[in-house]
C-alpha cells in the first residue's frame, strides 16, 4: 500500500514565495522604466523634440497722416506677402487697421489699395478680412498690420545646464544640452514644416522623358541617359 505524501508550505515559506514574486514583478517594472529612462537620456530627439506649431506671420505698414494712396515698392511688398501666405499658410490674410490714432483718416484711405495689392498676389476677396485695434495714444501714428497663420517648426530653448557636463561617476550619458542646437538648426532650415509630419505627394512625371525611355525600351536600346565621366574636370598632376 502506497503512502500518500503531502507537501506542506510553512507560513515562513509562503511569505518568502510572496516576497520573491513581488520582487520579480518589481524587477520587471524597474527594468521597463529603466529602459525608457535610458532611451530618453541618450536620444537627443526625445530631450529636444521638434514641435510643429501655428504662429502668425506679420507685416507692419507705417502710414503717415497725409498718406492717401499707396504706390511703389510698398505695393510690391504687400503683393509678396500675399504670395507667401498662399505658399506657407492657408492663403487668408487679416488686415488690422488702427482706430483712434493720429493717422486714422489715412489708414482708412489706403485700406482699399492694400486689398488690391493682396489680390494681385493671388488672394480672393473671401480670403481677405479686416479688423480694427484700439490705439491708446491719440497722437501716435499706428501702423497697419497684415497677418496670416503659418506652420512653424521649433526646438528649444537651448542652454540648459542642470548638471556637470562631465556626467556622473560611472555613467555613459550625454549632457542635457546635447543635440539641442542641431535640432533647432534643422527646424529653422526646413522649408515646409509639414514635411516633418508626412512626406509630400509625388509630383507629375516628365512626359517627354518617359516617352523617350519607353521608345528605347521597345527598340531594345539602352534606356539610361548618356554620361561621360570626367567631362568638365581635370586632375592636376
């Protein structure tokens, strides 16, 4: 007759197992957090991310009290501002006209010229709006401000030095300000900030070149363009 064996776990053993299990779980959690913290401390893109925001682009037009119409270079500046609003913004420009200043009569006289200059830049009437702002000093000649919203890429501010640049003892980490200048320069140089979010759509293909390539392919000829190595360059001896 076989004897039935029973394995009993004492209270101390149960507690030990519970504590061991907790330590394993805590160890896993600490490991995950440590990996995330390590990634953030080593990757400058996490410490200094490039942020895409919508900021106003403005153009101030000084208008004298005796001005009654616009002409010359200032009209070209307004037209170029309209072109920029279509290229970099949503193509809607707001005209902020001062109210209560010494040049109030003059700014109302040239508002129509400003609208015409904006239309020459490709803006429709529905894309041009007018709003007034109060001038505190009645003797001041406040400017007319043109404004449109544009996407901008920024990263910073730089110059944070919360700790020694040499880092801690035994640490192989970068200093806090590392990569900030590179991110800021990249954000300033990008022509279209939306390119940092999603790639642009493909442009139209060259119809003439495509016809040449297809015709050469049908004839069994080389479809690549001809290139002579060394043309226009000489190596001195």
